[in-house]
């Protein structure tokens, strides 16, 4: 396992433990986090073994599927795994997180920044979580848009997630609806749902669970993931045009795994900030 992979795995482990805490905490009814079990299916045994190595000891109830298990799906698969994890539904979880931050004293100001050095005279430390726009602000040529399309359907009979590793198709129950998708289109800046993507998602999901075709669509949207081969979470000293040096802690490039690694990255950001102030106090 490579260095960046080991680090990402640790971030995911920390996040898993935090989501488990949120799912059983006092705000569980309103934070959009829930425990869910399901299946990852594929004809590619090597890919599934890679998944096993990455998180089998992090998630709950991990096991390989039997032929009987696999026969439950309309589409024929050669291999599969089952496990229990936690999901965070962005439309609910993100507003809850925003209000939680405000209750702890965080202040939010909306303004346009064209250069990180614009903030040098206002703050002791800047944490750069600008996602896709880090390609321009840093600049970082490794950050690229990865387009995704998601459909939200009313299908209360679906209780387990299903992920088809052959073509990256997923069906995932949320709090009130089921989310199905997706596409992963690099360097595609479109943020509208096109008919080709929509029809492709519905066809692929219906091949797995035929009842999906009868589920009414509640909502649909397209978005851009800030894709980077290796997510960046590190401290950098930036020099302003006047020669002043100030620290920036970068935290971006997580692609479609933003929630998966979020709490682990937040923990590392806090550690990097703590290290900086300790170093500064010794000067």
C-alpha cells in the first residue's frame, strides 16, 4: 500500500468512527447520518480484493458473498462483498454542519478571492478548502473537474445500498429517498443533467434492481467533484508580493470521497495548525 493510500485510509478510519458517533448521538434524527448495509458487486476479483484490503477492518460485518447471495440480483455477477457502514446525506448533513459550526462561534463571510495572498494581512493562518478552484488559486494543475450526475427517487422498498464496480453504478437509500447514479467524467464542466446520462443511470440501475424503473424521480442534479490523484492536506508557506511570509494549510482534491475522508482531514488540519503555533511560539 503506497504512502498516500495509507494516509487516505487513516483519514477514512477517523471519519468512519466520527460518523458512527454522529449516528448514535443526540442529533441523529436531524443530521442526515445513518447506518446502512449493502453490497459491492463486480466481475473483477482483483478490484474487490483491493477494496477488502482498504477498509475491511474499518467497516462492520464485512464478508464475501456466496453464490446464493449473488443470485438475488437481476444482473449476473461473479463476485461480491457485503458490509455495514454510515452514509451522510449532503442535503441534510451539510446545513446541519453549518449550523453546528456557527453555534461554536464560526463566522461566515462571502467574498471573492483571486489570490491567497489577499488574506495575508487579515489572518494568522489560512485553511484552503476551495476544492476545484484550488486549480486557479494555488495554482495546482493536478486538480480537475470530475462530473457526476445523481437522481433522487422515491423507492421506500430499497433498504440496502448496491454498488456495481463494473461500471460505477450505485443505488443508495437516504433518509427519505433513494439516490442512484452516476457518471465520472473528467474535465467535463457541465452542471446540468443531460438526457444521455440520466437514461444511462436509469438503465444500469434497473438492470441491477428492476423495480427502480417504476420509482418516481423526486430530484436530479449534476455536480463537479474536485478530482486529484492524491488529495492534498499539508502546510505551505506562501510569500506575498511585499515579501511577507504566512502559512496556508491546504485541504482539497478529495474527488467523490469528501465525506469519506472529511473528519480525518479535519483532524490533520488541526494538527498542522497546532504545530505551526507551537513553532511560532519558540521564535
